[in-house]
C-alpha cells in the first residue's frame, strides 16, 4: 500500500527505519483532527510493515510503498527527539483447527462479502477471486476487512479482533449490516431514478414549452410556486380539482390574452381564502362576562344570550352558530358590541356594512364573464379575516335596498340560513365555501324594515334606549375618560360636578343612545385642552353654570313637554328608528263642512288611523254626548309636532281618537297620561310593538300613567324594573276604557257614563 508522509515526526520515523532494517510500525490515532498526537491519543494495536520503496516528492513530503508483515500490540511508547518509537509484541495467528462450524462461518462471511461487492459497485469483481485464492482463513478475513468501506473505528475493531473465529464473527456482523444499508440505498436510488426520469422528462417538455412561449413572446411567470402553495393550502378535493384545472388552462394561455388575467385572479382568490386556518375559542364564561362588562354598561339580555352560547359550546364542543340580530336605536352600542363578542370568544372580527347596498352581486359576487368581476362582500370579509371562524358583523341590515339589479336581502338568505351556509356558492368562485363556523351578528335600527323571510332566520335581541341613570354611568366609566385621553388630558386632573352630566343629558341631547352625549363631552374636552394650553398646569372643574360657555345655548328644554290637562291635546307614544318618543297630538275644531286635515309629515298608515278615529267618534257621538252632526258643521285639524319629522304607524290611533273626542266635547285630557294602541272602527284597542322603548320614553319624559292594549300586558316583564316602578300601566280593551282613564277625572264619568267602566286614575 502506498502512503504519502508529510508530518515531520512521521518523516523522521521513515528515514530512521529506512536507514536500519526498514521496519516501521503503522498505528492509527483516535482523533484525526490532532496534528501532533501524543501516546495517549494513539491506538494500542497496529501493523508492522516493511519499506519497499521511497520516493521524495517536490512539496517536502515522501511517497512510501509499504508491505504489511504482521499485527503487533504496543506495550509502551518511547519518546525520541525527532520521532516516536514503540515497544511491541507481535501477535502471531494461531493455526485454525479443521472445524466444520468454522468453515461454514467462513463460507457465510465470504458469501456476504460477494453480495457486498455486487451492491457496492466500486470494488472490482477480481477482488473476490484474489480473496478466495488466499491461503488460510485469517488472510481471507483480513483481505475482506481491507476492502470494507466502513468507519475508522470499525476498521480498528476488525484489526484488534483475534483471528480467526472472533474476527470472522465480527466480520459477519459488519458485512450483514452494510449489506442491509446498501440494499435500502439501492432501493431508494432506484425509486429516485425512476422519479427523476419522469421529472426530467416533464422538465424537458416544460422547458421546450417555455422555449416555444419565449419565441412567441408568451413567457410564463411563477406558476411553479402556485403549485407548491396549492399542495400546502389543504384545499377540499373538489376545490383542488377545480383550481388545478384552471392552472392547466392558465399554462396554455398567453399572458397577453385577457383570459389569462381572469384565470390568474381566480387562482389568487382561492389561495388567499382561509380553508382550514382557525383560531381557538376561549370558552371561559367568567372571562367573557368580564370582557363584556369592561366594554359595555348594561345590555344584560344580549350578554346573557352570549354567555349561554359560550357555556353550551364549552360542553358540546361544536354548536351551530346562532344568527344574532341586535335591534335598537342609534348610539346604544350595537356595532361595538359585535367587536366585544369577538374579543370575549378570542376570535377575529370583521365588519361588513350593508347600508345602501342595492345590488345582489355585492353579496354573491359577479360572474367572471364580466370585466372587473370580484367576489361578493362575504368572501372578501373572509379573506380579510384569514380564518374560517371569525365573528362577522353585518351592520345596518335594515338599510338594504332592492332595484332592477336584484334583491340583496334575498341573497343574504343563503348566508344566514344554518341549513345552507355550509355550502355558500359565490358567483365568482363557483365552488362551495363553508360559512358554518362563522358567528354572524347583525344590527338594525328598525325591525319592520327587515324582510320577513330574512327576519325568520334571525334571533332578535332588542336593545332599548338607555335610562338617565345608565347614561350617567356610561359617561363616567367610558365616555369621559376616553375623550379626555383622546384630547391629551389626564382624566384625574379634571373634576365634574354632580349636576353637569344631568344638565348635558337633558338640555343638550335628546336620544336613546349616547352618541350625541359623547360628542358633547368631546366638545367640553376640546375647550379644556385649549384652557390647559393657555394656562399650563391648571386643574379644571366642570360646573353646570359653565355649560353655556362650553357648549353654547342648550337646544332642548327639559320641561318642554307640558304635563297639564288640556283640551284636544293627547300624549301619544311612538317607536321610531331613534327609539321611543312621546308625541303631542293636537286637534282643533273650527266651523266648516266636516273636512279632516292632517299635518305633521304623516305616513299613510297614520292617516288611516286618524280616519278610523274620526269614524269611531262619529259612531259613538250620541253615547259620548257629542253634537250629532258635528261632521257636517265642523272641520277637524289633526297636527303632530314636530312637523318636519316623518311619522307613521297605527299605534297612535287611540291617542288621536282621544284628542278628537276631547276637542269636540271640550273636556280636557290629562297631561300625565300617555297612550299607545291601534284603534278599530268599533272602538277595539289592538296590540302594538315596541312597548319597551315607548315605556322608556314615557319614563324619561316624566309621564306617570301609560295606557296600553290589554294584549301587550304580557310584554311588561321586558320593561326595565326601574321603569315599571316609576310608571303605572293600564291595560285596556276598548276605546271607552281609554276615555275613562285619559279624560280629566271631573268630567270623564259624565262624558262616558254609559260606557263600560274602568279603574279611574288616581292623582
């Protein structure tokens, strides 16, 4: 075996041996990285060899041709000045006995080595012939060991093994392990070669296709990356098949062709949508209650409903999401409540405004045949959410319109129907998309404006207007600190007198929510900020007498609703998109020919209620002691302030009838009584909606008694407890009972003495 020797110590040892008997000890070091090993870093078994040829090389090293003589075990190393020497004990192989078991072991090892040579492919087959012709089993064993491509430590073990049986057994173990690895390696190699051949063939064809495209000016872009994204995306099988078909078409289409852009946009939308990504729900009822209370004051009904949902979801693991519809006047926190629901559940939040949407394609998307087509707003919202289980707020669902382009409210039926939305089909995508894990929350100001089929899918939760006490708490806990910080003021440095907030609420706002109240507080904050800049370090206190300077003249007079008894003036209760409201219904009579004039921007339904009230008065004229022919000799003028505000609905029917009877009879109506109910021609009182909001408005206005239809008595538990305690509710069945309750006590019995009696009001 030739060796190239370059280390100084090794060169000195070679030269010393060549100058004497030519014998050299070859021994391996334990760590190949050490340049100058010590005796402890050398193995204790090596080979005694004889130098047969020395050839100096030009770079200072020497090529040495060595012939191995025998193994030797090192007894000790002897340090020299130039090289190391060792005292060795030669190990002579014992003459093997003629043992059949040993011969069988040798044949087995040789057969394994033949397989190894066949699998290795880097050892020439002639080696097997040379080893088979060697004399003695030990020389055959060492010949096989010399050709094994194994680690350095394994070769040293083979050298240290005593011949012949231990050496053959160790050799059999090593060869068997190597053959197993080589067989596995060959199998992997064959698989890879087959795959590579197929890939190379496809790559070659793809390169040819690209070359053709380049010649035609149709060079492709990063479609290979799209293939990898599709594999990682985890698409449903039907969607994946559809996208792969689109990509094949995309590869065959010129980038200059309009269809190329359409297909590419479709693929990009599919890859941008979430298909399996989701967030883990936080199913902790206590945490949800804490989050909701931090963000909103009151609103117990919707909070309880959400906590019920979280509790059921924690037990069931999966629950068909309810479609909540928060109905209430502006400014009560419907939109912000949707964000709080998402935070309480630990989900992402997306908002989709439906106000003014008239085109069905806004919901379902456009067909891809149209230029500039896009998916609908639902799919766009899912792309923004990036997960399949967000909280999606559909804001202002009652503001949807419809025209010749379609009815978006009908398109929403598929989105909000639990039986259908697991396979929502957008016109642009044309594949089913699962919306079943989305928690939909919708908001509306006026429930009757929501189409009946859509309303049937919704779980209605009413949010009535806030009471004064609730507004005080909201202003102190939320609005004042937020606006102070927004204007650079530390809330702790500003004091608010106890009578400031009541003065702002009663004199500067007239609303069911708190939006206008926050605007007024923001205006005060701006004034305070200016004052702090002009007078640095000043500590401010907001007083009620300063509101004129801070906010200007109060637009509302808290006492503008007159609660005294008046002829021809009734207090009606209305439910508008801004919440409940107390309406003054005025009726005056003048000589004429029986004409009925209606003013105050009244809708058709309210005009019909006025006509029905007049017909009731004519039919009961004799019993009510009215002029028999008043419809021929008097004109009636019905007016409902304020004149510029549109009003409609049948619930003011009994109030209009009472005002007409009072104006014709001259008997005053009680000012501390408000009434609501629909009237029929026969004087029956029919039920109405929005009792909760109307009762809150009556309580806020200072009314003491409320007359309601008897069928609405079952709705009283929904009215806040504070309102129920501050008002007396009187359920009536007929208009005669209304008049008994509403007309001034000194005259009511004389006027309706023949009518069925009802419990008279107490002062």
